[in-house]
């Protein structure tokens, strides 16, 4: 069975828990990096989608980029409690451009 995870501040992930997703509340980017590392090592019932709060993802973009060439997990950046900072939209634009071959957004 495939799973979906959400890494973010405790106030940002609480709604996802209500939807039945596995949530990993963290307090800073270092903890988010460790959590990402830990949950991507799971081989049985792996996480195929991992949502990460943008503000936590920003300092660890090099780590996140390592997953772009892999089919799973798909790492999707989401806005936090304070709203978007543009990283998620930029990542989506890059993915669409790579898939289509041009900027259609």
C-alpha cells in the first residue's frame, strides 16, 4: 500500500491528519530534513507523495532536488500558515516546462 506524508509546522499539518494522511510536525528545517531522510528510507509501504511546507523546504532545496529524477516519491511544496513564498509555484512551473518542453504557464 502506498502512502502520502506531510511535513510541516504543527499548525500546518493538522488538517492533513484529518484527511487520513501521515503527518510529521516539525519545528525547523533541520528537523524537516531529518524527517525527509527517514521517511524516504522506508521500503515497505513507501511514501509515494510527500508534501513539504515551503518555508521548511527552502533551506533544503538541494536535498529535495535529488528526488526530481526519481519516479517516487513526488515531493510537492505547499504553502504554510503564513501563505505561499513562491517555491511551490516555481517547482510546478519547472516540472510542467520539463514535461511539455516549453513554458505554458
